[in-house]
C-alpha cells in the first residue's frame, strides 16, 4: 500500500498529557512526534486532523501542525482550505429539522437534561468545553453507552447515540461521584455521524482510494475510522483500555503501536512513509 494521506486523532494520540506535542505519556520531553511530522511533510503526504473538538479548535490546530484539513466534532464537519470551505454532515437527524443544528434539536427536546437526571453522579456536561459544540452534546462521566442507547430508543430517540471518546483526567470542575475508574468523554449525537463517515466523504472529495489512506487513533470512536481506510493504527494507551483489545481483535486492518500517545503516533507515521 502506497500511503497518500494520513488521518489522525489529536488528544491521547498525536498529542499527549494536557495536549502537549512535546511530552510522552510519562511526561518526559521528546522530539520524536515532531521529527515524524517533519518527515511526513517532507514526503508530501497530506495530514488531516480528526477530533471531537470544535471546528474552530481543530482548524487552529491544523494551522499549527500544517495539516491539510480538519474534521471536527467526531465527524460532523469536514473542512479544508484553511477552514474556509466545509461540509456539514447531519447523519440521521430526522426530517423536519432543516436549518437547525442537532444541538438545537436536542435542546428543544430536553433530552440531555433528562439523560443526566437519569444518571445522577454518573454523567454531566463536559464544561466548559461543551458550550461551543453545535452537532453533539459533549458530556463526561461513567456510563454504559450501550445502555444509554437502549434508554434513548425506548423514548423514541433511536436516531441519537452516545459515543465514547476515551478517558480523561479528574479535575476540580467535575462533580461526579467518587470512583476509581477514570471519567470518560462522551458525544451524544445523531447516528450516521462518525469519524469514518467523514473520512469516507473526504476521500471521495479528494479522489483518493481508501486503500491508500491511513488513520491513527486511541479510542473506541476511532475504531469507526477502520472501514474507511486501508490501515488503522491504535496507540498503546488506547489498546490498554479495558475491553479495547477485544474490539481491536475484530478489526482486520487495525495495528497496535508499541508505545503510547506521541511515540506510538510517530511509529504509525513512519510506518506509513
């Protein structure tokens, strides 16, 4: 396979603790990811950032890393040309909501507040970062996404799904009940929106064969990229999450990197050159 493009997740994959590109998972300084990025650019292979962050955040990161495109809110928005051109993907948002964002529809239905109330101490807004999301309700906590999806379906809201976007560190802003397990970030959003669907749309726009594309990630939501590309890399920190190894084993084109976060990302990039 001759790699023609690389799609990468940001947090926990390309960048490490506290979003640093210059620190390992153990918080040691490293230039390894930067060197790999330089090699990728010198090879002329485009890099596209794919993240749960907002479009503005991902476009800004794309400028810093000299990326060729940005996919935001877990696949809801595909942008290129420095963010000046974009395509909004709405998935299975029901007919009759034209002109309204998924968040506007969810707010009108009161579904997020009802979901949080049904899981006291286990689920809350991922404040303050949730406030600028248009397509998904950004949440944090410790819940079972499968059980939440069943809860949504029982209420006639089966067009929505809760996506797990990985673990995060505890901080003073959180009001969750004490628990030894780390809290996780979730995106409540319409079905049909995913990183994989966004990549597939972007590859078609670019005229690139999916077999010539590589994706790199660390979370359950990143496994959705696998069907859209020739090869998916999962960094070691992602593969170490409970239940992740079994999920990866079902993805035939997935490879686990030897190292976590930036060093694992650098390995995936170099293997793609």
